C-alpha cells in the first residue's frame, strides 16, 4: 500500500514539473499552505481531517503510533478530525512524511522574517535559481510549508544585501 501511495505522489509531482514553464515553479513546490482565516493551531494534527481524535491516531500511520493534537506532518489537510471506529491504514511511516511534535508554522521557522513577513528560504531560492523558481516571498505567520526548520530568524543567514523588488 505504501508503495502505491508513493508512486501516485511521485507521478503527480512529475506531472506538475512537466507542465510548469522555466522560472514558473511557485510555492506549491514546497507544499505552502495558508490557514483559511484566523486558526491559532493551523497545521497541527488536532485540526487535520486525517487525525482520528478519539484514538489519538493518524489515518495514514500504524495503529501503534500515538499522535497528539500538537503534532504535524506534510500530509496535513485542514478540517474536522475523524471520530469513531476509523482504523489507520499503515500507508506511510512518520519518517516518510516529516512527522514532528510541535508547531510547524512560519512564525516558528528560522527562515521567517517577522518584520517583513517574508520567507528567507524563498528569497534565497529566487536569488540563486531565477530561471527555475518564482516564489512569492511574502508569507503569513500562521502558514506552513515543507521547508520548515525550528528556530529564530537571523537575516544574515538568508540575505546577502538588500533584495530589490
């Protein structure tokens, strides 16, 4: 089962890459998601469609893996969690989907510039690969993406001089 899920995801990614023009890859390449409104715990299992709330399990993992509401992974889908007699399908491992315990939002990422509400990673990628990427650097504090790394922002880690718009 896990193999077919991975093959499907890989095929989808390849199709997106083939249809994008040079310099036309956007933030979707990083799974960038913005919350629909003011959701304080956005991008956490506690408000994911695939979290089995009454069992503290994820639909994608094994039944043995306990998943707390504060955790997150790249398969996050905003919505009301499942309740009832749902059973995990053991399709992927937590490691394969970047499972972490914690708040993986831009506001907690070492690449997030809180003064400008911009992403340092998106900035550097645009600078280094302008013929491949065209990333909107402006991000929302409660948004998230797959490039998350916990830490405090340090401008010198991401910018070499000022970026001209």
